[in-house]
C-alpha cells in the first residue's frame, strides 16, 4: 500500500498544483473582470489590482506547470503582503479579519516553491527538458574547462 502511494505522489502533487493554480487564477479573473460575485477593481488601484494581475498570470503559470516555482514564489509573497497589509488591520487571526484565503494561498504556493510542479507540467515536456539539459551540460563543460 505504501509503495503504491509513493508511486502516485508525483501525480497527486501535479493535481494539487493544478487545483491551486486554477483557484488562484479564478481569484484574479473575478477581481479584474468583476465576475463570480466580485466587483471589478479599477485599473491600477493599489494594491488590489496588482494582486489580481499576479493572481491571474501567476495562477495560469502554476496551473500549466510553466515556471511553477517562480510563479508560486511571487504569488506566495503577494498573499503574505495581502494578509499583513490588508487583512491584519481588521484583527489578528484570519477568522477575525477575513484573511483565510490569503493565508491558504500563501502557504500552499510556498509549498509548491519547494516541492515543484510534479510530473504533469509543461516544464516537463521534452522541449523544455532538452533545452534545460543542454544548457546545464554547457555550463558544466565551461566549469570543467572542456572545449565545446
């Protein structure tokens, strides 16, 4: 049983990333376009509009598995900022200040920074893996002084 769970872990991580990315993207869509019962934010309004752009773009990147670690780090930071700058003014705990979503997104995105995208990611496609492998080999050859 444990072996089967271990074998499924990379796929479960991918599904986790996809769900988190989708939800983060939908938050951005709702705020930018005034859908799903949310009012539309004015373009350039600080900090909400910028957070919504990060949610839309970062969420789409996390959802697809393209640049997951970087997008998740930026998204996590924006949610930490949202919690401490916006929500904490209304109370210390997330239950008091309505910051549960910001806390959950902050920590789940931070987890993806360290765990990576899983096996079902755009970054894992041969086109991206080949380019990464070639650049890594080139860097290693340069480091070792091997002629190209």
